[in-house]
């Protein structure tokens, strides 16, 4: 239970009541009080440990009343005074604090519920039952965005992201690890990838420009039931891992846009090594210098168009053709032919994949 919630109400109510008021936990420790010097200290009065019931009771110079008695989680409100007004204040405060506690506990349970779904820590058959217990809609359209921090500072990124999503009844911010924060976002049916990418970009840009925190964001698939949230979470994880290998310059990686990179990432490494050995002469890929590799990159970016590529590179057409012939001699592939270009593109991705030593999950 967050003692800050208690303290906030205590401060406001003190301005109205004008008497010292506070909250004591099950260990007789003052967790909130209008007199800040008492917070954290033991409230030495035996009456609060033995009294029970739903009515105020007096001990020493204070009036007390229990609230929130659920197992070990028991609290007691106290008001400095033993008259009828103090009893009325104690009763009123206990009702307010009890409602706050119930709200907090339900919110906490909902957060844990979502986290357990994401991490597959709950049986599929129990998800629907728990959702009903927590008054949780099962059939809303949702997506998981996974924010991974690449740099840290003293700010609380969790709180910052939480402020970006104020509707706590629909959106949930979950701490997964020291570097990963999952956002379970309720979206409209039919929400497309560009819309989600813009949302992710706004998060990453806010962290970078306002709080100098470098982060990347993986976008999972949009799902229609609670039980599929774990799938969306895994897809967001996979998007980040694949992006770390093939799209190192991107800060937003969507699972839906991974394309062939997703397929390559999931291939056995032995199969990838066999593919490279069969397609290329030994060492032929490594023999290409940076200038040649840059030429190839631009050639692909310009859709294998020799004239357009030479113009963008400020090269004579014959110079570019010479370089392409050199590549053909080294690799046995003529990149001006579509089939050869596909093989070469895949081979480069496979080689990058093998060198990355990727993490599988």
C-alpha cells in the first residue's frame, strides 16, 4: 500500500478538521500524519492492538478506528481528541481511507494480473475467471509496446511513461526489468502499423528530447483477447531483438514490418552457414571493401537501376558497371539480375545474423 496516498488525504483533511490526524499500520508504526515529525515512529498505545469492531474507540488522548482489515494488511486512523467530534472525524476518515485502499489494491491486482499474462505466469483457463473478478474487459483490442532503455539517468522513466498514458483503466504500464517497460495499450479495432509507430515515436522522442534518455521501442501484434497479450508481448520482444541485428539505426521496430528478417532470425545457425558456403566462394563476402559494400547498398536502394545509382553516387555509368562486374567476379553473382540480387541481399542478412550472436527466447 502506498503511504503517499494516505499522506495526501491527511494533509487535505487536516486543513478542514484542524486536529492532528494520522494512520497507523499493523505494526503500530505511523505511516501518515499531519504532524510530519511522527511519521515512521511507533504510536505507543496498547488499545489499538486489542480493540476491534466497526466503531471508534478511545485510547489515551486520541480516538481510533480500524479500517482495511484484510489478513495482515490492517490500518488504524487516529484523531487527536476524545470528544464526539473526534469520533465522528475518525469514522469519516476511516471510510475515506478504506475506499482509497480498496481502489489501490484493485489497481495493484490489475497490474499484477496483466504482468502475469505477459510473462505466462497464469494458466490460460484462469485468465477469464480472474478478469471477471477484477471487472476486467476480456474482449477489448490491445497491443503491447516494449520500451527498452539504452541509457539511464536519475529520472523515473516508469513515471514519465505513466504520465503519457493517463487513462489507468484502459492502459497499463508494467516494469519488466531494469531496462524494459511494457505498455499495454487499448486501441480501436483496425488500428494500423503507422498509427502505432507514431505513438511509439512520440514516447521515444519525449524520453530523448525532454529527459535525455535513449530508448528503442518494439511494437507487438494487435490482439483481441486478454489471453493473446502474451503473444503480443513476445512479438514486441522479437521485434527488438531482430531490430538489434538488422536495423541498428532504427528506434522504432514493428513486428508487422520485420519481413524476411524475422524468418532469417529464426533459422538454425547451421542451416545459415550451409547456405553461405553453398552460394559463395570461401571468403568472398569478406573480401568486399567498404566502398564496394556502399555501392551495393545504394544499388539496392535505387531498385537495381544503374543510371539512377550512378547519378546518386556521382559516378560515371561505366565506373559503376565496372564495380558490379568486380562483384560478379568475386561472388559469382550479377546484381543486375533480379534473382542474383535477391540471393545476395539474403546472404548479407544471414551473415549479419551469424555475426550478431543473437539472443533467443
